[in-house]
C-alpha cells in the first residue's frame, strides 16, 4: 500500500449509490480533479445539487500515490509551455502562480492538515552535460520573473549533501510540498461539509443523453445498480478507461513507482542537511524525484515510466520488483551516507499522459459534459485549474480561461496498437540511451523533437 494511504486517519468509505437519483451536477471521479470541481461548484452556488461518485474511495488512485509536489506550472514546466503556447505563456505562467496561491489559501481557510509547505524545488545536475541545461533553465525562468538561483557544486551540496551533485537550480517559490492523501481527504471533508453528496465504491458503467439531461448507469461494489439523471456532468477519470471513446486516442496510462524510507534519525538528517526541505529532482531524461515528509522520511521515486500494451491497467502492475531494486540502488548512490536506512513502503500508480504533456479539455453531449485529462504527473496543482475550466465550459461561458489556446486546442493522438506500444517503448529505450551517452539524442528522439513530441520520463 502507498505510504500516504497507510494511515489510521484514513476516512471510512461512504456507501455506494443504490437506486435512482437526480442531481444538477454529477462529478465522475473522486481524485483531485473531481473533488476540486465539486468543491468549487458548490462554493459558487450553494443551492446547486452536486453528486460525486467514485469507483474506489476518494484519493485512492493517483491523488493518493504521487510525490506531493504541488507546482505552479500548468504546462508541465516553463520550457514546455513556452514551446507549445508561445503567444500566451505569460498569461499561463501568471494563472499558474495564482492557482498555487489559491490552493495554499484554500488549505489554510478550510483547515486542511496536509503539511503544505512553500519550499520550492531544487533541480540538480548529476552529469556534466546537464549543467548547460540548468543555465538555460535559469535564463528562461528569470525572463518570466521567477525567483530562481543557480548553485554550483559546493552551494548545492550545502543545501542537500550528495556526492552526485554537480550543480543545481533552486526555484524558491513556485512549488509547494504537501501530503497528497491528506489533501484529498481534506477536500472530501470540505465537500461533505458544504452538502456535496458522495458515493464511493460506485462505478459509472455508461452515459446516454435524453430528455434534456444525461443519464448515468452505475454499479456499486456491492453489486447493486443505480442511476443518475443530471443536468451537467464533470468527467474526471483521468488515466482510467474513459466513458468517452474519443479520449482513448489522446491519453495513455503510464506506471510510475516510488519508495519510502523509515523516519531518519537526527544523525542521518545531519549527514544530508536538507534543512530547507525543498523538493528535489535530477535532470536526466529518466529522472528521479524525492522529498522529505512531515515525519522525516524520504520519498524516492521516478526513473521508470512503464507502459503496458493495449493501455493495460491492473492492480498487479503496481508492484514491479526490477524498478524497486533500481530505485533502491539509485537512492544509495545518491546518499551513500544513508547506507543503513531501510524502506518501509513501495508502490506504483498510473499517470495519465498525452503527447503535449499537459492537460487538455473539451465537452461532449452538446456541452452537457466537460472533461480534463493528460496532466502527465503535474496534476496535484493543475487539477484545481482544470476544475475551473470544466465548470466554465459547462456554463457555456466566454471567460479568460475558455479563450485560452491551452483550453481550445488538443494534443496529437497516439497511434493505435501495435504502433502505440512500439513507439512508446522505442522512446523509453532512446531516452535511457541518451542518458548513458551524455545527453546525445538519437535519430528517433530528434525526429520527435522536430514534430514537437520530444519528452522525458
């Protein structure tokens, strides 16, 4: 079980839906996207009848398994945004900062105990060729007014002491660290307090229009069917098999993995420093992300991003021995002074990714349904923005958000199988090869770059 979900304070599940009911707004999915949508809809109109259904329990999937990096970026980083949305990156950058500020304000206002810390993030170079990339990132960030500092090897090791570090970039204010499951549980509680009806262990098995509404068929984990008639629907299922066939071409589920250590002793903490508690990530193609938790553990994840043929998803795929072995080896290479540390938890989970590596949006059923998907690992923060977009789209409103090219455009679709798996696995192999060859990208990666499809794990 993921460390974040392995807590005695985990809330008891709410009963499945049984029988027929009606709602003004039906939210399908109880992760961050759905919880933010339900909360914001109810705050905007307390009289609106909002019903949320979740196939598991709220926050059990990606929202309770991630690293807890809550970033301001809406575009999977400034460089990706500047490349794909050059005419509006200034606006997107500002909206992202405002979105992160609003998350912090909501957490404080609602008393959500999720260890929200505005620590920033430290990107570290562990190979000489990565230093040039850090310098380019600093120049780009400063062009947009970001508070960033370029650190040499001694300076970065004064922050966090690893013999692998050759330099670093500290983005001081645009990333917060938090406890992801407690954020989801706090949003769930806030929704219930405002009168949102929530049914867990309730899977939506189909949607159809009729009579000026959408009709959802449901099936509870207890085997009891249900039905919902709703004026509007928010579809927030992300990587899971979508209720809209069109989404299958745009997203693929990719498995990501993480380890969690036992709490460090005071002596172990002294050996690595890390007093400013930043999130960390190295800058390889197959990168690692890691952070200190509220109780003094280290989460260490990333590196592998695994796709299974045919968009396959299964609970058994959440455990991958070869990835956990690699992550443990990389952890001890990063922190040899922690050779006696043990791991208490290991887990995997699914990220929904698309070819532009940041969320996309749309509507269906004559505007009665709105969706957002494709967050590619940066959904902790961006899902609140996505919820706002979906609600604006359902209102049919002409707003600054609905006018964005980010909102109006779509990513390129993935090809069907077997080309889909072949392309993804060729790309993974090529990225690993580039890491082993001082960043030199082969013909395949250069071709992807030429078509705006270059990416890392």
